[in-house]
């Protein structure tokens, strides 16, 4: 696309288009941030490379490569559903949580203190435990099994659930508001061995759930007697009960928008500044392609004339004229990316043998992409001159003269 058209479009930009561009920038920013956190980002990068290869192959004219890559595109939607099922589900849940401003009824200070005391007691006595505090996103699609309880959080209750002789001590406890809603729940396991190291199944379950939703998981290790926190797909071992209490309080405070100060929000935005900068050129390119690039334009090009269907025994002598000026109409983005050989004029010379020399040109004679239309041909008539192909000379005789 030419720079003049872009400059003119920028000069005539309106307030509504600024708003439009800002919304696109925010969406691209969120999309890039989401892609950087999704475990399937490498698979998505592979699909993007195949898509870029298809566009390049189509533009250059690699017919066989384009045909093969079209086959991958046919199953692209199915691959996206299978590979990115969990990621897309979480994305839509995040959108719903933001759009509906869904908040959680958070636990009071007394409940948090009770929970921390129980966890510290379990850690001191080397008894494993796993507690889940849901965030804005639902955990129902990621957990399995469990027994409904709906009991008020208390230290004796938690200690009895995680007693080694209890049937549900190996599962997780779901704490919502001031109550234990379920226990003996099974969570999805993480395969992030870099973070897990030598940690056991409880830590893998805690990390696995936080990879799929915004819940907070607290893990007590029965082997080490330590307490760890899993949040936002990050696993951290805490060194004191005060740290455990602070982490839970921070998480619960973030759940209620009215209790979140401007400073943490601003800090979270600053943490994504790289994605924000990268989103600027991407959003600008999309705007250029969609706004100035969607404007219909007319263009004229000098196109060479070729001849097909030459009768046997003839060869091409000349074409008058051998180049015609073809006017085309299309969207600006389609017109200005046309390859030099994307247009061609072809004349069928099969009637030359019957004495015809002059041929009229119509849009049917013009080879062009489907994205543009032919509006004029000048001149609209050409003359084709053929000559008979010269006969090969007779071979010299080898007969003896005497």
C-alpha cells in the first residue's frame, strides 16, 4: 500500500476511528498477553507459521505448495478446538468475569486466620494438605469428584479432613467465603517439571489448577513440612505463617474490585508494558489494512499480450501492439499487493489459419486474481501475425558416385 494513501487516511481520521483503534489496541494487547501465558503457545505459533507460509506461497505463485497448505487450513478449526480447548474456555471465562464484573464473597479475617493456623499445624506435624480458594473464574470444569460439605471453616474440621486415616485426606478442599464447600476433590496435574522439581503430587495438582484458572492453591508438604502457594501458574514456597496469611489476604483483596486500590492495578498494567508496545504496530497495521486498505481504487497497468492456439506449421511473427493498458478496480490493499505477473492478456490464434488477423479484447481475455475486476482495455483490439515454420533442409545423399 502506498505511503500517500496512508498519510491521507491519517489526516482524515475522526474521533470515532481513534476510539475504534484504541479498542483494537486493547484487544490485541490482551490477546498477546494471553498467548504468552497459554501452555499451547508453541502449537499456536506453528499454526501461524503455516498460515504465513500459505499467504507467501499464494502470493509468489507456488501452486502445489498452496494446495497442500490449504489442506492444513481445512482442518485448522478442528485443531484449534482440540489443542486450545482449555485455553479458549479460560479466555471466555475471563471475558465473562470482566464483562459481568463478577466478584466473590471473600472470607473474613477470622476465617483466614483459622485457615492459616490449621495449615501451620499440619505443616508442623508433617501432614499433607491441599486447599483451593476459587477466584473469579469457575473451577467446576477443572475438578473431579469430591464430597459436598458446606460447613463453616474451623480448625478441627480441617485437621479431621486431612487426618491420614481420613478417606478424603489425599484430595483437595474447596473453601468459598467462610465455608468448606467440598473435600476429597481431584485436581488436574501440571507437567511443568521445571517448577515442580522433586515436589510431589499435591504440588503438581495445585500448579495444574492454577494453570487453568485464577484460583489460589495452598499446599502443605508432608515430606518437608513446608507451606507453598500456587497462583497464576507460579509455585512459591513460603517461609513463615505471616507470609501465608499475607498471600491469602492479598488474593482475597484482589477478588473484590471495590477493595482493590489503584496502585496494584497500575502495577499489573506496568508488568504488561512489553505486550502493550508490541500491540501498537499490530493494531496500526490492522487499521491500515481495514480502513485505508478497504477503500475501492482504480489502477491501470501495462500488460503484455500472449498468443495461444497457434496452428501446426505456424509460428508467431509479431503482435501489434504487444502490450495493452488494462484498468482494474479493487480494494486498495488487494490492488497494491498484486505481483507483476498477476495480470496477463491471452489471445487464441486458432482462427488465424482461416485468415483472421485482428482480435478484439474483452475482460474474458484478461487473466487476473478474483480480488480485482477488469474495467477497461486500451486498445481493445490487437493484430496477430504468424508465419509458416520453415521446413528443415533435406539431408545430403551418401550414395557412391562411382
